[in-house]
């Protein structure tokens, strides 16, 4: 399984196993055990790299003080053999909940003092929560055993970019957040929001060799980690990034530390604090060593997603250096208190991004004063309005605010990104193209119609420092209107044709070939087939040809970039390289949104990156590898995994069959078509039966199918009339043919399956490379080539709507109503009935305008 499949499998099982335990609590148990497995595996790896073999690992005990000291010194902690995660698995039915309790207690005792800040009490949440996994020791043991068996196959080595552990950890946290309701905000910032913030920050820091980043409300630590990963793409050396984090809730604080450690960040680069950010600020020092531990904390970047509009205590804070220059946030809303805290810890050339509720842009009182001071002292760089319902547990509108200590420009970039998202379940999600569009306008400070605008400080002053986004960026769609003249007399208003001016500019002469002008203000459509007329026009041909020429060598370019460098290229940077090339090709091409192309690239990249990770980790031989195809089957009311054939480790069987075994696939398809024909013929024969025959045993209870066994019995009994007998004989013949063909299909598929397996395993390097190209490059290039067609289809649809809008005038509709009333009146005149009937008809005729 690739990392996505493994993560999905673990989540599905974990969600079932948690039963009645709240997702917010259960996450601490499974994530805690994953972290313990990581530490155990890391120690075993260290020991094996230092001459220990499996045979001697049982001798790793606390009694061997030399080994204990050596391990603690090098990795920061020590776990004896009996307490290793792998030992728990080996114990099988001898494992008990007590093994976990003993192991966690021992871990706390054996932390290296120099790593105390990173590991001290990190398992407290797990240890105190074990009791909730079962009311009895036996129940707890079963629940824990199920958990550790669930996660035992997660690889923990993190080779190159094949960061399976980090991916699964993030995947589980996001899914627990989706199920945790309002509590989700305590520990998780949606990955897409985190990615958006990280790309903005990383671009600002891209030329630095060493970096400090800080999250004062760190949650699970994912926001910090994403910033680090994005910055590392520019720096190369991740060991030059130092991470600072503070978190109030102890269980969430433990998640922060676990997450940072598991991403391979050096313990010396992790500085974390469990405390109230607004009450317990840096400068920080330990009372027993204030001189050497004093740290005022000024960093290159601060990122945060603090709790929204939280109550706080501003008493005695007026002289606090964090707030002194700007003012105090009101007691009932700490949003600006968190913002000013972040800004205070920023270096002069630093950058910060913070998620806040929309109200901070326009609320008055103390917040209005703070906002005015921030603007006048030139700290607000950009405001990004996010889509609604994007955070788990709350649907309130939110923004990202970007601030800096020192800025050369005095304007504020305002971005309305609220319309760009996809719906996923109950929440809205930023797509790759939405993120890139925002990052591009922020990095280049671009003004884009209905999306972004740089606003001068003077304009903000005129608006009394109100930063509400709609005051500056109008992203509303034009409301549909109806032209009175066109509604009465027909024609298409020129004003509505002008709404399509970008198309008329892109296709010179097209408008004139489709519409004839009645006068300066109205035109009529003069072609009968809009689609044919548009697609046949020379300017449309030229547009398509221009696009095709721009992308003509895209396939070989991508192949050269991916196929020839697959074992050495930097996966983290490669998508940006490809997207830069694609965006350049769009220069001079109108109409088509290049961000749609970027989305296509990103959709394909998800799969390509997984394959690249496998190849770079396992070598090119992985392309020629097949794996057992394991599926879940129910047996005795229990789900168990069984093998059902094989599947390609990298190359899908379907792709190999499509390219190399077209004849065999065609034969199977032909037989499957015959099965469909037989089904239709049986349905026709069923309709030939009388209603009486349909009540007999050879037709099922629903009266919609023959029963094969009963058909055979009825034929043998010979107790039916000739016509029915003839039908049943045809049915019996079809059943026999169907059975024979189904067996042939099954045999053919099994034979083709084995042939495909042998083919993949026997591929030459050249054949394997070609198949990889077919998997990665061909579908990507095909989907990009469809963009002009998609755009033209949308355009033709708009034209059709416009031409049909005024096709029937109100005058014509009125005449049709009159004609219909007259016809109905005439029909009523021919009716006869009682005196009462005739009086009723006469009254109805009056209503219809009759005599």
C-alpha cells in the first residue's frame, strides 16, 4: 500500500475501534502509541548501526549502564528491550496493558537530562487515559493490543521524501479534527490553510541561511512543520531551522512535541513551552540558571491560529511592551492581544501570518484604536479573506492577516479569496489552484479585478480605518437582469453581448458572423447551429492552433524532467518547476485560466509524487514489482485480509493490459457485450409470457426474471403449452450460453491477470520507463490539451442561454395565451349537459373572454 492507502486503512479501523470514546480524546491514544513506536524503532535503528544484531538485542536492559548512557547521550532517551514496541508485538497473547504502563514509567525515568524539555511528561496524556480504553484489565489489554497491531506496519525510517509517518500522522490528526466538532480548533489548522500561510512565509525568507520560526498557539504543531517544510525547499538544509512553540492545553502541547520530533527535527532545534501565551511570555529563563537560559525570543517568522474571540484579562497589561505602542484588546476578545504578541516577537526583517475572525477588520472601540495604530505605524501588509466554513468546528468568516515590522511600501494588499474553494462533506476546502492564486497575488502584490487590490493608506483613513474587505474589493457576481425592450420585441441586447467582450476580443469577427444588428442596441442571432458556427469560425481555429503550438512539446519536456531524473530530482520542488513551465506557455493565450491548468497538474502530481517517493526509496526495480492484492472479506462475522490476486507496485495492471494486451481485452469485452445481449433477450422473452405463466415457479417473485433451475424442471416436466415451452427452451439455451461465456470470461481474465504479472516482472528498463511515461505524462498532457475545448463549451453554453432568453417575446406569449383561450372557448361551445352544467360552462367562457 502507498502512504495514502495505509493512512486511510488505519483511520477507518481506528474510527471503528474508538467506539464511544470522543474523537478528540481517542486521537491522544493512537497518536501517542505511534510516537512510542517511532521512538522504539529509532532506538533499534541506532543500535543496529552500532554493531548490535537481533540476536543480542534482548540484552539491552537498564542493567547495562554503559549501553544506557550511550543510547541516552545519542538519541536523548533509553528504552529497554522488554519495553520496545516490537517486543510488545512479539509477546502476542502474553502482552498486557501493564506492559505499557511499565514502559511509559521507565521512559520518564531514563530521559537524558539535556533532552528533558523535549521528552519530559510527553506520554502523560496517554498514560492517564489508558483507563478509558476499557473498564477491566482484560478489556484494556484487548483495546491496546488492537491499537498497536493497527499501527505496527507504519514505516518509521523516513528515507528521503518518503515521509510515510509524517503523512499518516497528519492524515489522522485531520480526520480526528473533522470528527471532533468544536474542539477541533484546539489542535488543528486545516492543511490547506497551513499550506497557504507557509508559502507566503517561505517566499519572504527564501534567501536566509538560518531561520527561527515561532507558533505561540501551536496546537498539534502542523502549522509550524508546514512552514519549516516550505522554507526548507529554498534552504536545502532543514537543520538550520529552529522551532519555537507554546501551547496552553497539556495534551495538545504533547502533540506539538511528538509531531516535531517525528519529522526528524533535531531536539536542539525544538524549544517548546506549556503555558498561557498571553500570561506567560518570553523572555524566558530557568530560575536555576537565568544567565545561560535567558532568551528574549525574536524570530524570523511567527505563524498562529489562536482561539477566536477568546476572553482574556487585560488588567495591568497597559505597560506590557507587547501592547504599549498599540493599545489593549477588549476583555471579551483577545484576537488583537494574540496579534500584538506575535508582532512583538518578530525581527525587523521578519514576517508573520495569523488567522483571525473577520470582525477584527471593522469592530470599533479598543480594537478600532489598535487597528488604526497598526496602519499608521505601517505593519499590516496584506489581508486575505478566506471562504466560509473552512475550519472544523466553526463556520464563522475568517481571514489571514500578514504583518511585518519594517515595510518599504505603505499600502495594504486586500484579497477576497472567499469564492475559491471546493465543497468536501460539511466543510469547504481550498484547492491547489486557490492557494497558488492567493500566493501569487500576495508575493507580487498584484491587483486583480474582483479578487485583489492594493489600497493606499489615505483611502483607509477616509474609511476611518475600517478594513472590511467588500469596501475595497467587489467580488460579487453581476445579478441577472431582463431587458424590457428585448422581452417585448425580441433580440439580444448589445449590453449583454458586451458581457462576453473577452470572447469577442479573443475571436475577432465571430460576433459579426453570429449576430446581425437590428439597431445600435439590439441584435438577432442569425445562425441555426451555434456550436457548429462557433467551432467552424477561423478565429476559433486560430485560438485552438495557438494553444496547441504553445503546448506542442510539453510531453517530451515533462518526460525529460520526470523520467530521466526520477531517481535524483527533488520531489518537493519539482511541481513548482513544472508549473513555471506551464504558466510560461500561457503567456499570450487569452480566455483560459492558467490556474485551472495548475489544478490539473496538482491533481496528477499527487499520484506522481507517491511513485517518485517509492522509486527514490526502493530503487528503479520497484517499477517491475508486483504485490499481493489484499482485500477485506467477512468470515464468521469477522473481517480478515485475504489475498485476491496481484497488483502493480508502481505500474497498474490496467495500464499494462491497455497498452500490451489490446487483443485479449477486446475478446473479453466482446464476451461481456454478449452477456449484456443475453440479458436483454431474456427480458424480451419474459415479456412474451402470459400473466398466468408469470405466476408459475420459473419466474421469480418480483416477476422480473426467470429462475434457471425451475425453467429446466418445467421443460423436463412437459406440462406446459407449446408456445410457453418454446419460450422456455430459448431461455434455457440462453442460460447455458451465459454460463459458458461467464466461465470463459473468468478464465480469460485469470489468464490475462497472470500474464500481466509476468509481463511487469519481466520488463526491460526501456519498457518500464515507457510505461511510467504512459502513467505519468500521457494523461496529464491529455487533460491539459482539453482546456480549450472546455472553455469553448462554456462559451457556447453562455451564448445559448443568451439567445434563448429573449427567444419568445412577451407579445408572442400573450398572443399564444389568447389563441389558446379561443380554442378552449370553441371546445366548450360544443359541450352539452344539464342546465347547471351549461350555466357553469357559460360562466367559464366569460372568464376566457367569450360571448
